[in-house]
C-alpha cells in the first residue's frame, strides 16, 4: 500500500530506520491520493524553481522499458537532464574512456569468448564473488590450459587460479599499466599494422610512456621489473588476449585514466576486433548495460547521443514532441551537492538507495533529509525510503514483462511469473501515472509499445523487434535490421568514430585524492560480498544468506591484527575524516599490510559513511576504492 509521511514526522539527517517498525513515520494512503500527492509536490516545485529544481535517480535493476520511460519523464516532465543512476557509481569512468577512444561504451566481446582466447587478463575485479557466472567461464578455460593473469591490490579467490598474479600497491594502476605498455614497445611487440591502419595518436602515447620503464615503476607499484616485462610479453604475443576489469579500476579519481591505459594496451597490440580478444568491463547489476544504453545518464540521450548536439536534440524533440534542455544535467554526487546548496528541492527516486550507496553518507543523508519533496518508488522499505515524503510500492523483475540487457550486450526478454504482492503496482504503470499527472499524455498499454519507441531512438537495437525477442528469447546488439543476426564481437573492421579509427589517449600517473598520513595511516577498500548484494536491500532480507554473513566485518592482514592487538571476531572502530563505524575484525591474508576491506551492504556499519566523495574529473565517479582511515579497538 502507498505511504505518505505523517505531518508530525519531520525528516532527520541521522538514519533511524527501525527494522521492527519501519513504517512508523508514515500513514497508509490510496493509490490515487499517493499519486496526486507525489505529482502535486513535484509540479509545485517545478513552478517555483523551474526545471533545475528537480532531479531523478533511476535503477539498473529495472527493465529497459522502465528506465527509458523514467529518463523520458525527467527530460520532458521535469524539463531538465538531471537524471542519473548507479552506473555513475560503478563504470562511468570506463564508459567515458571507451566513448572517447573507440566511440562506444559497450563491451567488445562476450564473456564466453574466453573459449577463443589464449590469454585472459583480469584487473581490479573480485570476479569469483561479484561475477560468479563469468568466473566459472574463466576457471573452466584455465583448467583447459589457458593463461590467466590477475592484477589486483587484494588477493581474491580468482587469483588462486592465476598463472601470474601481480599484487600491486593500491592507487598505482596507471603506473603499472604504463610500464607494461613501455615493455611492449621495448620488446618490439606492438602490432604496427593495426596501429597504422586503425588508430590515431600512437606517437604521442609512445613519447608519454618513455619515463615508465619497468625499473622506474617497480618501486612505485611493488612489482618486479622482470614480472612486468613477462606479463607484457605474454599479453602482446598471444594469439588472442582478452581483458576484464571491475570497479577496482573504475572507482577512483583516476578511474578514467585507468581505463584509458587498458584500452591503449589492447589497441597497441591489436588485441581487439577478433574472437577471444577485446575489452570487457564487467557490469554489476543485472541491467546496468541496458539502463545506460537507454540513457539514465545526464549528458546523453539513448544510444549515448549527446544532449548538447543540436542535430541529436532535434531528432529527440521530434520523437518526443517536446522541446528539450540543451545542457547536460548533474550527476549523482553533484545532485547531492545541489540539494545542500538549495538549488534542487525535489526528487523522484526509483529503485536506487543513495542513503547507502553514495559516498560520504553523512552528507548524502543530510541532503535527502533536506529535500522539500522526495518521491521513492521501490519494492522494500529502503534506507532512502525512510527519507521520503511519499512511497510508491513497485514490482520486482519476476512480477512484470520487459527486456534486460546483460554485460554481453544481449537483450533478453523477461516474462512475468508472479503478480505484484498486495497493492503494489508495476513500475511502468506508476511512471506513466505520474507522467500524466505532470501534464504528459502517455498511452503505453504494454512494454512492447515502449520497446517499439526505443527502436526509433536507438539504432543499435533497430533490428530487434518485440516479436523477435518473444521467439528467440534474446538477441545481441548491435542489430541494425531484422536480417541482422546480432554482433557478439564488434569493432572487427572499424570503430564507431567519425574517422572509423580509435584514438590513443595517454594516461598520466596521479595519486588518490586522499593519501594515508600519520593521523589516518590505513587505506580503506570497499566492495561487495558474495552473500550480500550491493546495499543489502534484498539479500539481507533472506534468512539463509543473513545467517551466513549476519554481521558487518572488516578484513585485515593477520599480521596487522596482531600488531594492533585485536583478535578475529573482536569489534574494531574505523574512522575517516567524514565518519566512523564499528565492525568485527576478520583475518584476510589476501590483503596487504595497511589495507582494510569493508563491504558496503551493512546499514549498521555503512562503509560509505567513511568513503571520499572526490570525483574523477571526466566521469564524475566517486573514489570509493581508496580513502585514508584509522583503526582502534572497538566496543
């Protein structure tokens, strides 16, 4: 049943979500009252502040059709491009680098292409826990004799299958990758034909790499020069090498430079455009690829078409029959700052949980509490919903029809298996009801009608009809016409740039925004656990999973526990310049001395109370993977 905040329940910045009685701040309402209340609050703020006063967060757990309509509502109903979602917090830097250098933010090859690879390189990914299906493909190929190189500051389970493991120092990704590229050039392993025919700018890259000798970088990243040269030789000389990377690469202030270096490595060796080669940033949530494609992103329309391109904007104005904002909108963290500065006062959040997932949560929660009107649409009472003025109960993926696009660019059809519980409604219905109350005249009776409009907006899926999805179950894009079988491997002959060529972008070596010092001598790394997904909204409601991992744990090297006189299982206090939490110590020999790993799924010890909101200047992604903390025995 929809809920409206009680008039005697003012918002407080400090999260006080009572798990036993989470709805005590709210009263029940009918759907008509809740939708009218939600739309009236948004409309009044629009009248007072204009389009810049409103923003929206969509969700990568929703279907392509829901994400498409959500961003369309923000752009045509709110009148601004202030719309974003969790890719900003995951792979925004990867997408920026890929678009800049090769003209597409999509993965070049599917995960299953490891069967055609001779060498597999993984960097910054706890693949076994975060992408267990992909990890299974990879482990099977290693058992069959393939070479696996893993590079990470933390020795995770996938490293146990590696033929070569580079346990480099945190924050030195760019230096290490530049040294590997230097070694490729030094050993005359550059694919000169590929570089000459299919790229621009190699000379500038070659000049940039001169100082990054393996010897010079060895002390910086903690990897022996001989190991750097060996990895360079193996990767460049194999018949087919494929690169996978995760958020250990992307979630830094230099995340875009990390990705640029990986792309340059693939380009200079010609390891792209063929089966078994290429670049694959492993996506996190089930539809993060699809929701990015349909444009829950503030600076582009669907298919990554810039909002500030007059020709592109004219096409979408004709399609949507409405003038559109020519200015790129604000990103996730920028929106939170705009709220605290008083320029944004209303939000519509569908399926996102920024009260747990944003960096510097004290600031983010203060911002959410400061909104004049917050509409939250979700399947559970999340930490974010606790700050809402109205809560609209939505539907899970099994309770609706829709398409989803996985990490391989495979558009898949999801079919409804259950009805939404109680008075919950399907997301598509809720979005459309709000849109019509905001003055839009929408009449979509089925997701297939939304998908048909998406095909007009997105050349990449123009050849995929709803009927084709119903018959085949899935089709891989790009698929430009209905005779196109879909293209699992892309960039085979040219890149989707104006010249058809890729461009090298040199990556300078820079440090994290906040380095350890005497006051805060430890490095905090955050991430996911196998047992608990993301912010724990769903998995911590599973009794079985919560029995396996019921309490927040902070992992340290065993020697570090001894040094600070703490036993495994003891409480420890972690404190940064932004906040503090208490978790229970766990020994992990995969961590280096001076590192702490804290999952971000525990509301009672929210890791993002500690993390730094400093942004990558290109992708505006926060630096989740590195901040300075101190540790003390806890109570």
